């Protein structure tokens, strides 16, 4: 996969929210133009993103209704790009954006989905929050709603918006000759901390669309290629951390169970799966440094299941030897991804601050409650079947940490003499949201 970039085309009318979605799902536009260059795009010129070497995005040229020139440009682009033999030049995915409103499906959509496309397409119904707002305003003016309080009114509006989506978009789109793989509604994408923008659903459906793009008679090589593209997209996207965690667990376990023993997991493989988070480090010895740091606080930690000094040593002695080895490997995988998750939440821009990362890893290995929980969950699973000779499958292993809440470090992670700088502080706040980050930026003791 080395050097390969995921190539995405995003189309939709001017102002429907394309640039905003890209800023959340792909990172910051390298040219830093944001929404300034609205409406004017050259579809051939791929956008790149800061600290993200895995993604190229083509933006449509103010794609408007049906038979216009732009429609022909987009069509020709897809036809040519999506059928290229060379996977690095090929178009891998189309996001077709439609702004939510109460109008029925437009001619452009009907036309677009009336021909077979040689590439998976997902429809994004954007600004769904605005549709709800419009409906809410109408409801507020209606006599029959006078007895409802604000929450009840909002709930009613949301319900009507979903019905409207079903009638105006989902059903008509699904009835077209070559419907999109999936239709995802997006809300409040422009807000820095939306309650639920559903961007993670967009990531999930995009990956599913890639994996399902094979015909029944697709060759093994083709299937493998699509699977690889799905993984590449998960690494490249910046909107769904859980997807990165899952992929990392699966990839680590894929290489881990071949020969049980005191084998350590492949840290490079693991760090690679978080690629966008580390790309700003490229070119120096960061990978080696991070690998060693993880080994020290994971593979060589006395927290490891089966350690002589651990209080549940007796329980583990009832297990088969193979199960003990498997459980230890599982714990190293989960500990590593949990540390990585915390590092990412620190803010990718500042991962270069080694002192901060090291302090965080030490915290995980010490007072962090998540680490204790991970170990307890694994112990519980295996105590149920101590005679097993194999450990958990990757999905089962991921399920152990899927619902764990992110624990915010309550230690001093500040950098430099004056504590964290303002931009780092902002990064933490954006990522951790309202999780109570007080105490993160205590000034360093002099
Ligand atoms: N209410 C609401 N507004 C949004 C949402 N997403 C984007 N916007 C706003 O819509 C406006 C247009 O968004 P852009 O992302 O620039 O749209 P675009 O499709 O890239 O537009 P062009 O580049 O001109 O084609 C901006 O003012 C955004 O803040 C959303 O989910 N809800
Ligand atoms: Mg734009």
C-alpha cells in the first residue's frame, strides 16, 4: 500500500456544504483556502490535506441541475477515472451531496442515478439541521401545537424531518435504476462540536460501500484490492476515531496469532493504521521512538496478565498455557491502541511533543483506570473458559474496548515552562469536548 492514496470525488451544488464536510472528514485543506474559493473548482486538480498524505479529493465545479455542462464534466471524469487500471490513478469513491429541504428529488439526481457507475457512490443529505429548523418554525405557527413545550416541538419537527427524508429522498433514490449504495444524513457539520453530525455514519457507509463494490464473480485479487482501499480510507479519514481503533486491533491480531509465544505485536503495523495522526512526524526517528515507548509501557509492564507479581496469578494458573499467552498478546494490543487513542486526542498537531506523549504513556501505565478495566475485562472473558486453547477473534477483542469511555488524564501534561500553549489547549478542548478537562494544564512546578 506504500505510496497509494485514496482518491475521492465530492459533488453537489454550490454551497451545499462540501468544503465543510471535507474539513471534518479529511482534515485541513493544504492550500488553506477553506470556503473562500467557493463555487470555483477544477475537478481535475486534486485537493490535498495538511498532515494527511493518504488522501486526494476532487471537488466538482458547482455541479448544477441535469443537462448542464458541469454534469457532462462530472460524468466524463467518473467514466475516465473510475475505469483506470492503475489503482493509484483510479477514482475510488464518490460522495454525492444533496442539501436537505422539503423539495422533491431534483432532475440532476434522477439523471445521475439512471446510469451504472463504475465506482461506489454514497449520497450525503447535507444540512439536515436546517430542514428540522424550517419544520420547527412552521410548527410553532400552528395552533394545534400550542400545548407542546420546546422539547416536544423539537422532537415532533425531527420526526417530520425524518418522514420528509424518507418520502423526498430515500424512497425516490432507492427507486432509481442504479441507486446509491447508501444515503446518509448529516447535521451541523459546520459546528466545532455538533451533538451528532453523523459523520461517523458517513465513514462507516463509505467503507461498507467499498467492500461491497465487488461483483459476485470478482477475482480474489479484486476483492483484496477493495479491502485494502477500505483500510486505506479508514487510515486517511479524520472523522471516526473508533474506526481507526477497530482497524488497528484487527490488523494487529491478524499478524499476532500465527505463532503463540512471547511474541510482541508489530508496532509498525499498528502505528501505520493511524497514519494521518503520525504523518507530521515522517522523516525522523519518531516511529522507532514511539515503538520503544509503547513497548516500555505495554509489553514490558508488570500490569501484564500472568505477571508473577499480579494478584490474579492464581486464576491464570488454571488456564491453559496457550490461553495465557493469547491473553497477554490481547492485552498488549488493547493497551497499545488505548494509549494511541489518548495520544490522538491530545491533538495530532502536537504529537511531536515527546515529553507530553511520554508523560501520557506513563500515566496509562500507572494511575489510569482504563488500563485496569481493560485487564479486568480480559480476565473475566477468559476465566469463563479457562480450558480454551485460543484467544478471542479480532472482532471479539475490539468489542472489549468498543464502549469504554475515554478517560481524561488528571495529571500535568503541560509542555514548556509556561504550560501548554494556547493552540494546544484549543486542540484538547475541541477533542475532549465537555469531558471536564480541568487539571490538564496545570502549570509546571518550578
Ligand atoms: N446549518 C448548517 N450549515 C452548514 C452545514 N454545513 C455547512 N454549512 C454552511 O454552509 C455554507 C457553505 O458551506 P461550504 O462547505 O462552503 O459549501 P460548498 O459546497 O463547499 O460550496 P462551494 O465550494 O461554493 O461549492 C457555509 O456557510 C457553512 O458554514 C450544516 O451541516 N448545517
Ligand atoms: Mg467549497
